[in-house]
């Protein structure tokens, strides 16, 4: 019965708990803003790396590889080597 009482305390509009919905939407909006700010920070770091002479394309690839499991990286590198040799590269 406590759950039913808690639900009654929230104002509902069309069967929707408006306060709960507003809270969820506002939290998502805050996180979206944080993600946008982080994206801008990452972009700035890549620009810094580029101005220091690093190849940004290679840096992105290196970061992608570091996220993978070592066994997966080894398998991909093996296959890449086989494919290169097959193409005479």
C-alpha cells in the first residue's frame, strides 16, 4: 500500500507523473551538456596534438586499439598482416 500512496503524492497529467518525468528530462539534458563540453575538450586536445606534430588520424586509431582486448588486437593485426602479404604489400 505504501507504493500506491507514494504514487498518489506525485501530480499526474494524463496518467504520467509529471515531476518524475521532468526530473528525468532535466538529468538527461545536464548529461548532454556535459557530453558536449567533453567533446569540445577532446577536440581541443586533438588540435594541441596536431600542433605538436602528431598525426591525429593515427592517434584516433591508437585510442581505438587501446580500448580493445589484447587478444582481439593480436588477432586483427595477424589478419591484417596476412591480407597485406596476400596483396603484395
